[in-house]
């Protein structure tokens, strides 16, 4: 191709450099919105920017809610930004990075794990809006259990409205139970009954089967057992305040006198004898081959293992139902029961809802979004399938679980009604450090002898002291 | 060959004579800087500024949300007293010793085997095969390995069961998890050292081996007295790079074990990450980063000092 070679040789260095320069300028102009962060939803215009944990598909799934919101509030443009994260801790880190970069969202979907971090440093209280719109909000609070709301109270103010939640209930494989000759556990079964059930399942299936599978994490790990034994790894107290709120919205609730200005976790409690007793019980399960040594992780592989009938029981919330259904588990292949009773039958739960950032451009518009998101219309659009438990009692119904199971789906909301002291994940403002301190010592505590257990709990106490000192 | 005589744009404008022109001389002065500018700007923005910022930040308390406040050497004092930081540095050093020794030993042994024992077509295959793990994402590999080493349902224990070995708690005991982290790290990283050794072996003249044979050196002695000394420059480069990389290990322990059980697989970089992005103590994280950098610099300097005695250049 002499012709084309000749053409190439005709291009002078000046021309080539000019073309390169023009290319660089063109690329810079084309990517200017990205370079300056102008393409971040809500930035550079008056849109309300909302950050949720998830993928672009999750953001797209919210579109129907945005459309519905826009019909009611055409004057408030909304942009949802989905932020991918491994877990809530990772998600909050990314939000904080956005804050540091000067591009904070106006509203953030925050779970219990970050509720007090946001309330302490980032979020705007909802109290004034609730007082103003009390008449509109009565219907919502009448449909939502006060335990969920109390999880978002902090120092007497409410910072979020619960949208979805999950308690650590006990899932069981119905065929594994049948093989072991066992009936469905009673509502008030104890930790001794639980252990006996595991032993029977182990006897019926000695190999390629784990009677009790649990993971090392803040939700569903060791904490539900600590709660059942009427203790925790942090000392739990409650703030005063918020009386006006409870009197306004839950005056007639039977559990009204239990309600407070919010939970406080100010001191470590790993040296409590009941904590030792609880860990020793779990250590016994591991030692006798009834339960696994817990690995870290959210249990994403757990659904597959459970659906393939290789796990007898595991703690999980209503969020598991859709996953099991998609993994091919028949609706009668599994069921759910309350967590076993020990000294109490207090359960652990986690909940999530929108928080308005202190830095929000238009807090009134942000409140309209929060209020709309708590409406029955919006929540029906967000939760068409049981991939979580809606905070509204009226939505946790036979229709939601039809064709998917479990048979005893009522257990999910009954957990709150039957055990009103059921409490949130212990998550102070220093949650990330606290979670690390807990998780790093759990495996050692349940994997060795009594001496190792004692050492692990001493180490946990020390680590928690350091974690709680951090602010 | 008509094109060879075609005048270039430079010669058309006077060639070397242009360089003597005042404009040409001026252009010659700034032209190198113009070419270097993108690299200098890039290095400055993405390397130099963060390094300086980290050192400065080590003297501040900063949680992203509130403005930073000067705290002097408080962060360094806290780091010195923090048992987790101490353990993580000890773990890192232990990891470096074992992982680098395995990585270099395995890479050298395989390089000698591939270079000397295999036909050329198989050599090409193994060079690619051993290098392949390096191009995979460490996080993806670690997630995959986590499934393989699961105590109850992992493939590794399933295979071991065929030879009567009971399920090994790979990721839930301090020894097991350390072993898996090292194993996965070495598997993924030895390919780079392997390629360096292959290059080094290829550069050793065959005459040297022939002379050694004439002097009566046989297989093993030939490697000890010829290959290893002549490979020492390559070994120095490979070990410096391997140690620097190993001191920064993060992905494998973070994904495989989360640093546990206890602190048994927690490394220095993991503590930096946890301090900064989980506990929002950016000042303390920077202080740990500064200490780690100083350690890396000290070890590298020591290696180069020792190289004067142990490295032989042809």
C-alpha cells in the first residue's frame, strides 16, 4: 500500500501534535461533567438527590416510586443514586467520602447499623415535620410497630421512618426435620430444645449436612443468642425524651411504657457472665459438630446451601424468602419459627429508612420524599416481592408470601407483637469499630477450649473499650 | 527505495540548521519538558501530593465530617500503644518472611525446570500458565478460594475426604487461615518472579555451564555454583519487588478471613484501611501508613546494602 504509506508520511509532526492536542481538548470537553462531578445525580441542578445501597438496577426499580412521587409533587425533581457496597458499613463509608468530597446526597437510605452515626453527625431530625404533619402521619404509625420506630430515636428525636425491617428468626429445612423424626418446634421452644433438634438432625444425616449454620456478623450471628439470654456484648441503656412523640402517635399502644428517647450503647459488656454462658453454649454446638465455626460474610452462599438441603437451621429474616424461592426451594421446603427462648425470647432486628442530611439543599422537599416513601402506595411499589419485611404490618400478609412460603409467615411480624422488648442491632455511632471488635473475637471464642473462650472475651472487652472511646 | 530519499519536513525546513536558529534553540529547551509534563503532572498529582498529604495528615485528627485538628505526635503515640497495630505489623513481617521465601523458591525451581527440562513449545505454555493468576483480580480469586476452602462444603475438604483426612477448619483457625492466605497469595504472585528468573536464566551464557562441566560440575553443583551466583542480580530485583508487594498485602486476607480469627491474619494495610474507612480516623491511618513506608524503605535499603556482598554481576 505505497499510497497510504505515502499519505501517512505526509503528516508532519506539527499536524500530529496538533491532532493530539485537539484530541485531548475534545476528550476533556466530552468528559467535563464526569471530571467535575456534574453528572452526580442532583448536583448542579435543584433535584433532590437520594442515595440508596444497591446497583443501577435497584435505582431503576425505584423509578415507579419516583414517577408516583412526581405525580404528587411535580415541583420536586428527584434523582436516585445507587451506590454499590459489600455491606452497610461499606455503604456508609462511601457516603462519608461523598460528604468529604463536597457532594453529599440530600437523602440517604440508612439501616440500623448506621442510624446513630447519621443521627449524631449527619442527619436532620424529623421532629418539626412530624409535629407539623401529625394528622397525615397517624395512619403510618398506626400500621408500624413502635419497636421499629424506637430504633430510629436518638437522644429524644426521631431521625428516620422505618420502611423495611428483618428480625433474626430461625429458618428450618422441613425435610431435614422430618428425616430426624421431629415436628415443627413450639413457639416457646428453648435453647435446650434447639440443641436436641440439632442432635437429632445430625444423627439422621451424619455427612454432607450441617444442622446449624451461622455466620460471624452483627446481624444473625452471636447477638440473637445474647439477646435470648437477656444480655448483650454492649451495655444497653435508653435515653430520656421523645415523650411528645410517643404520646402523639402511640398513646394507646400496649407497649407505650417501654418506649424511650432511643437506645444507647456506651459501655462494653463482654465480661458479663451471661455473655460467657452464651458463647460457651455456642462453643458446645461447634465442639459437638452440631454447628459450624462461623466464617465472616453475609451468607450469600448460604441460600444455595440451604436450598440444596444441606443445612438444617439458620437464623435469618424475611428478606430470605424471595432468595430461597429464586434458588428453587418449594414453599413447603422450608419454614420459619421464633428464635429459641433462653432467659427471655427477645429477638434482634434491623430496620432501614430514609434520613435527611443536615446539608440537604431543600429539607422541606426531602421531607416530602420521606413522607411519601412511608405511604402505603409507595411501599407497595417498592416491595412487590418478599425480599425484605415491610415495616407496615398491613403489607405483611398472605398475598405477599403466596406461592413462595413460608407457611408460618406470620412469625415475621408476630415477633414484634409477642416479644415487645425485641431490640435493634446494637449499633452506636462507632458501629464500624464495634462490629470489628465483636467479629474478630467470635471465631476464637467458639473454636477452642474454655481458656481460649475466656481469652477471646477478655480481648473483646478490651477492643470494645477502645472502640467506644473513639468518636 | 525512493522513500528513503524523500525529504522529511525537518530537512525541508533546513534540518540541523534550524537548531541553530534562536527559535529552534528555544524550542529545544522546552520540548523535553513538554514531553515530560504529562508524567510529571501525573506523578505530582497522584503520587507526590498524596504522599505529602499523608505525612501531613499523620499529625492531624480528621474524621471527614469535622474539620481536621492538629494533634502533634498523638497519632503515632496511639498507634504505638494499639495492640492490634502491633500484632498486624508482626503478622505482616511473618507473612513476608514465609510468603516471599515460598514465592521466590517456587518461582526459581519452576523456572529452572521449565527452562532446562521442557521442550520449547511446552516452555511457552508454562510461562503463560504460571503468569496467568497474576492478571486475575485478587479479590475475585479470594472470593473463589473462600468457597474452595469452606470447612463444610468446600472442594478442598471434599477431596481430602477421599484419602481419609477429616474436614480441616481452613478459614476459622489461626493456623489454617494463615496457611490459606499465604497459599493463595503465593499461587497468585509467584508468576511474576518466575518470569524474572526465566529472563535471568536465559541471559546466563551456555559457555559458563560448559566450562563448569569441564571442571567436573554435575547437575546440582552446577546450579549451586553457577546458576545461583549468576542469577543473583535477578534474585535481588525479584526479592526487592516481592518484599515490597508482600508488605502491602491486603486483598487476600481481607476477603478470605477479614483478618481473623482474632487478629491472626490482620495485616498492616488492613489496619490502615480499617482506621481510615471504617473508624474514620484518617490521621491515625496516615501515621500507620508513614510507619509502613519507613519500614519498606529501610528493608529495601538494607537489601541493596547486602547486595554489594551477595550479588555478582558478570
